[in-house]
């Protein structure tokens, strides 16, 4: 019997998951998203074309693999329909080709979930989370509050009744906010999209995935967001509302923990964060501006400028521990090409002590990063195609990271294109 390999982000999201899932997808029979929703924006580039996926797994461009939107995902039918319509316009029709299935148990994002997200963020003012406003938090709240609507419900005769009941509840909550809204347009788009959703095969994902394993087929679970946005272990409350860690792949797909195989942990050669919350190594200066410009660090979903900083090793070690990472993947090394020196945070000064872990509260008592200087490679990585082309300074940086993190770096990414990927091990 095979096991499920998991690929997930080790930082605050946008590490490059979409690109690497696309690169690895020819090795897999099934690619499955297990949590999050259209707050995700996963970018893929190949043959001079660029695609951003929000809900659809990033294995969609590989001819032979099936793609599953798992039960742990929250689905906005309007966004999913738009994604598939856009793909069709670009000549890709995963539904027509039978390459996309959806878990019956995945929860639906309603237009009122988005309104609640917006009303809540507006009320929080400066202390807001910086949500993508896709309705993620309110949808997961209804899931755990046992009020949610699921994909499977759309085919039941009482769907409209259940919908109205939940929307009434949302309207009652919204009446307590000073928040104006008009639902009419969104609601008709929603029901149109629900009809479309019914044309995509609905499956019991737990059986599908486990049957694949029994048949010795290969499965890759694709994470969204990043470990430091995990609702339990991230920088709470500045997190998303799902478990973004390996454990989330178990609950989000219906696989037992002993069915997890390799865990690919993906990170940038530096660090970014979008939205509010602590970020110890943030560079709120010209250097951060350079990282943002060279790395094109603007949100794939919202277009917001991403905050940039140096790589944070205490945070990465924490993420590796939580996920049981077996292989590392380093992204965007090329963004550091122009620097004479780069820096890695090895420890924090925190409340008068030197520590090498993420403490409980880094929002009010801010840690000061202790940085190690690393000599830059000052050469263009984007054209390199073989490990023998890796400059000595970059090889030193990789060796330093492997020694610190105690996990091998298996892949190195040197540009956004599918081909700009080097296998190191
Ligand atoms: P994801 O959410 O983890 O899939 O990542 P995003 O797609 O949100 O953000 C990653 C961004 O970096 C995208 O614009 C990618 O095209 C781009 N990218 C991925 N890998 C590399 C790389 O190695 N170098 C550069 N320069 N860009 C990359
Ligand atoms: P991918 O999969 C980066 C951030 C938001 C906000 C917080 C909560 O592309 O890596 P939410 O919309 O979930 O209520 O927002 O989480 N966030 C992400 N940041 N990449 C993502 O996804 C993100 N999804 C959510 O910016 O700070
Ligand atoms: Mg992204």
C-alpha cells in the first residue's frame, strides 16, 4: 500500500506551493487540496503562460492525474466557476476531461459569509487580521458550529430551505454591525454557480483517497497558506481558520496519520507575510522594498503588497517540527542574486534572553532577531540548469541551512517557471 505525500508551506504562505505541485504532479495519480479555500492563490508558470489557482489543485495541468478538492476545503461556488471558466477560455477543461472531483463533505462559502468577514474586519479597524475577505473565518465557524452547508447538500430537496435558514442567521448577526450591504446580485450568481457545481462529480473523498492507496496509486496532498497561519500553532489570532499543517491533511482528506509518507516543506530563501500580525525578521526599509520589487511580492489573490524580511530559522525549525518534514524545498533563491550579503535569523533576543524558538506571545513582547551574515553569490541564477552551476556561496548557504534545520533540501527553485527547478538530491 502506498502513502500520501504532503506538500505544504513552512512560512506565512505564498512560498511557491503551486509551482512545485505542478512540477511534482507527473509523479502522482491524485493531487488533493485538503484545507483552506479561495484565500489561497497558487501560481504556476510554463510555456510563457501564467495561471493563478484559488480552489483547484495545482495538478490540473498534468495530463494523467485526477484532482480532488477535499472535504477540509471551503468552496466559494462563484469563485470556483470563475476559475474553471477562465481555464476553459485558456484551452483547459479539467471538468470536461474528468480530471476534477469535489468532496461531498466540503463546506460552502455563502455570500453572507463574505459579508460577515468584511463587517468583522471593518469593526476591528487597525487591529484587523488583514483577511483576504473571502469568507473563510465565518465559513469554518459555521462548520464547527454545526450550521454549515456542504457540497452534498446542494443535491438535496431541502437545500434552499437550509440556505435560507443560515442566511437569516447571518442577517441577524449583520444587523448588529454598522455595515451596509446588498445581497441580490451575489445571491443570483451564487445559485447559478451552485447549478454549475452540480455538474462536477461529487465524491466521498475519504473512500476515494484510501482506495487509491490500496491500489498502490500515488497521492499528493497540497497545502494552502502556511504553517505560521495554522489556527492552532500559528501566530494566533493573526492566522487563517484551518489547520495548515500535516495533521490538516489527515482530517482534510480522511486519511489516518500512519498513511502519511513524505512531507515536503517549502520555504522562500527569505520570508514574506501578507496581512497583519507579528513578523520578527520584517525589513520595513529599503532592503525590504528591494525584496518586494525583485521578488514581485504582491498577493496572487488580493494584489496586496507582501511584507518582506530575512529568513527566520527559529520559525522554520518550529514549522519543520510541527509537520514532520522529511524534505525541504527552497524557493526564490534568484531574488537574492543582487545582494552583497544576505542574512539569516538564528535566534531571538526576547525578554532579556537569547532563545531559538517562537515564544507564546510575539505580538506584545516583540523578539529582536539575531542575524548571521552570509556572503551573497552575486550572479544570475535564473539561467542555471544543473547543480554544477550552483555558485559556491549559494552552496554554502544551502549547507548552512541543512545543518541548522537538520532536513535535506531536495529541490531549489531559481525562477517562477516550471523549468527553473533543480533537483539537488
Ligand atoms: P503559493 O501560494 O505558495 O502557491 O505561492 P504564490 O503563487 O502565491 O507566490 C509565489 C510567487 O513566486 C508566484 O508569483 C510565483 O510565480 C513566484 N515564484 C515561484 N517560485 C519562484 C522562484 O524560484 N523565483 C521567483 N523569482 N519567483 C518564483
Ligand atoms: P496561499 O495558499 C498568504 C492570510 C491573510 C490574513 C490571514 C487570514 O496562497 O499561500 P483569511 O482570508 O484566511 O481570513 O486571512 O491569512 N492568508 C494568506 N497569506 N498566502 C495565503 O494563501 C493566505 N491565505 C490567507 O493575508 O493575514
Ligand atoms: Mg499564494
